[in-house]
C-alpha cells in the first residue's frame, strides 16, 4: 500500500503540458508528500519508543498525547532539508498558478470572493475530481479505509489551517454550489466534492449543469427588424451600468409569442459584449426553481452570458431571488405581463412592436419563397389580415406550404394551441345567406366586417396613430334573445375574415373572489392579442352588468374590477364580440363606449317563413318544401319562434320521419314544435291547434 501511495505522490508527468489543472495536481501531490512524510515520522517515533507494532491502542494513546502537533510539524518542515526542498517546490507551483494566463481558478475566486482557505479547499476537491487515484492518498493521510474523499479536517492538515471554523456556513463555496457536501453516516465527516459543472468549467468547458441544461438554450443573435428599439435599449442599459458598477438592470421585453423577444435580447446583449441564455422556467419543477435561478446566475458570472427568463405557458414570471444576481437580466413576457417590483434592480420595459405590413410582406417572400407564386391579391389579403410574427413566418417556411390555403390552415393551427382551456374554438360553416336578420342588422354586421378587414393597414398610418393613441380595438356588442343569430353572426364574420372564432364563457371567467376576474381575463387577452382571431365573449352581462351601489368594501372592489376589465378589453388590439341575451342587463355607461351595438330581434313573420323554407330545403330537399308550402306559412304566422328553435324543430321532425320511414310531414313538424315549446314551459297556441284540428282531434 505504501509503495502505491509513494508512486501517486511522487508521480511527475512531465510529458503532459503545464496547464492549470496540471499545476493544481502537482501542488496537491507536493502537499500530500510533505504531510505523509510528517505522519511517517511521528509513526516511526512511536515505534522507536519500544513499541513493536502500531496497534489501535498506540494510535489512541498518540492522539490523546497530541503527537500530531501542528506547531511541531511546522518547525520540522522549516528545519528538515528535504521538506525545505518540497516547500520551495510548493511555492514555485503557487507562483506558476498565479501567473497562468486567463486562470479560471483565480477568476472563480475573484467573482465569488473566495478567501485563501476556501481556494485551498476548492483546489483539493478539483484535484481529486480530475485524478481519482488521489483518493488512495487521502485515505492514507486520514488513516481510514473509508475516507478516500475530501474533508474539512484533511484540508486543514494539508494546508496548515489550524484554527477551527475557517470553513464558514455562509461560505461562497456553499452559497454558489461550487462544492457539494454529502452528509457522512455513523459519525463520519461530511464528504466534500467539486460541483460537476465547476469541475468541467475549470477544465475549460462551458457546459451547463442540471437543471439549467434542461431549461436553458443559448440564443444566437439574428438581424434586427426595422422598428426594434435596439439602439435605444443598448444606450439606456449602458447609461445605467456605467453610472454605478454595482447597479443591476432588468429589461422586461414584452410582445407576441414568436415576435422575436429572445432574439431582441440577444442582439442587445451582443452590442453590450454579452451572450444570452434563454431559460424556460416551466422546465424546472417548482421546488427546483431556486436552484435553477442560482445556476443561471453562476453561469452568467462565469461565461458573461445574460439570463433571459420566460415561461412557455405564457404565465407571468415571479422571480424568487435570494442570491446576488448578474448585473443584467432579461425577462420575456406577453403584453400585459408585469414584474413585481424589486428595489435591487432598475427596470427597463420594452415592447416589441407589431411588424408593419410592408415588412411582413418582405418577410413572407424571404422565409416562404414559394409565396411568390401565390395569387398576389390573395397573398396581400392574408398578410394584411394576419399580423404574423417573425416566428410564425419562419415556422411556415419550414413547413413548406405549397398553397395559400395550406398557409391559412397552418396559421389557424398555430393560433389554436395557444389559448388551451381558456377558450373554445367555435368555427362554423355558415354564410351570409344563412343569416336571416333585418337589413339594418345585416348592414351593421357588414360594416363591422369591412372595418375588421381594413383596420390593420389603417392603424399603421402615422396620422391615425397620432389622433387615436388609444381605443384602436374593434368591439361589438350583440344583444338579443337566445337563438336570434348572435353566435351565427360571429361565425359568419370570422369565416368571412378567414379567422378562427374562439368563444369565452364570461360567466365562467368572472370569479366571486376579488381580483381573480382580472387575472382570468388578462390571461386570455395576453395570449389572444397576438393570434389574429375573433374573440366572442358570451354572457357579457356577467362582466358588464349594471354596477352595484357601494354598500361595503366588496362592492367597491367589484366595481373597480369591472372597470379594470372594461379597460383591458378596450386596450386589446384585436377583434372582440360581446354577446348578451338582455341588453337591459348591461350597464348603459359601458354600452356608450362600444362603437358597434347590434340588437338582434326575434324574426318577424317573413323572416320566420324564410327560415322554415331554407332549413327544410337544406335538410330535406325542394320536394319537402313544396309539399309543406301552405303549412309553413301558417307556422310562420302563428308561431313566434327564433331561428335556433326553428332549426331544432326541423331537425327533430326529420328524425321522426326517418324513424317511421316516411316523408317529412306536417305532423312531424307539429310534434317537434311542441317539443321545443315545452323547453320554455309553453304549449301550442289555440289558433294553431284549431287550424290543424285534424292533428289535435
């Protein structure tokens, strides 16, 4: 065993290049050589005192007599010629380490404020990590077959740190996870190891450790888009950091998903001489997020790589900071997201602007080259309607869409996954011909649809933006009894615009808990504002009902919540349709703030006849319409039914006829109408019963 130890301690691998790790190994070997020489000396003295064997009894007696005395050891090292030679070699090695160009050990000590004793501990752990054979030496020095690892006592003896408690509880080695401590069992001392990331970094590698490597990805800078405020942001950050080198800055970059927020951060950091690491907080379990934050800051200090924090689920980021941070941090969010205040940071907020039409068209041609073969008019219409982000356009280019129809479908699929459970896709195949409403209502809906088509290009004009700094949203309030065509009209509008319709049930969004309604709606609007969709808020009176008299604190907060929600919807830049069954339930103060208010009345007699004929024509054919022609007139005259009720009645009647294997007959319609009326607690009127007495007799 002693021969093996001597080989390890005295090994001199001169063929290897003199690197920092080579010098560290050499230093630890020299220190171990000197320490082992002392141990052998006192062991030999013990045997010379008449003891034939070095037994456990003698070992205990020697410990109690303190034969391993640091003062005696120090005197012996200074007087013994061989140890003087080893001491000179140790000092020469230290001098060589101090002169290493770009020394990572010295950089680590400077960044994290390691004192000399902490540097010695780290060097010992590093040496064992790169040369596991040193474990045999450490086991020998500690005179214990199970202690082939670094302990606090080992380092104290090796480097002559006799004072107790030099390895402080708040040591940066612990605070920054530069080392790992594994609790010993059965009274054994803690095992101290070099953190794997730190070991690799000292060896010259910049690989990330877990959980950082799972959540983080280096972000490469690309070419900035024309309207990005890169120069302004760079100058602002420089101004803050140059005034006070201890100051820290958070840049909160908001914008639509795929708008280039992380790329913007990378471009800004490149101008400042930094790299950027995009870190998805969702990739780390909640109990590991503090570790993720620590590792990200450690990586930033050691690699000059700025963390850019984001959440892939679109939720707001709430940093949990309990350790010093790198001077610059980026937080990526959706419009409307906010960061909680932190007095240790100065905040800069940057919103990535929507790409203008001309630049969107240029990006389509650049990243989707096949688009140049599509009909120019259709391409122009699509680019004008869809405020596509750079991320969406690049993604579509990878999908190799051959036609504009495929591009439309890809854009819709991209939008559909973002809202998740917040809203339900509610597209329909209805056309303008299916919409049986008054001319006034139809004209208003057509005006709304036209504005929805033209609005994006219009609001890009400087004069329009100057005169209307706020209130560029397009909101309509549809009121009327159930079944009068409100949802159908919304579906027709969305279909005409070639956009998806997403329905939000406001009665489910609005919470009895103060503040929860705001959070729910803001989450929806933050996601939807970048999606080029039509939002239909059903049961709008749940949100915009008449405000209550303030009788207590809850009433006051409820009214405040309602006002906030209205403001949030007004600031939403997309297309919103609010639907309510009763206009009287909606606060008049809110109604005045909507530019489009459409009141869907129950169909009149002519409209009801049109509905009966149209639905039967589409479901049962012309022959059925001709056979039922006279009776349908009676139905439309004597039954005040909505379009939805007529549609359901016809559907039920058709299945009754199919069950009897017969042609659709008036008797089927009468039974189906009765079924619809029962739903509302009504019965067939006497006039209709008298007219069809053959059925009721």
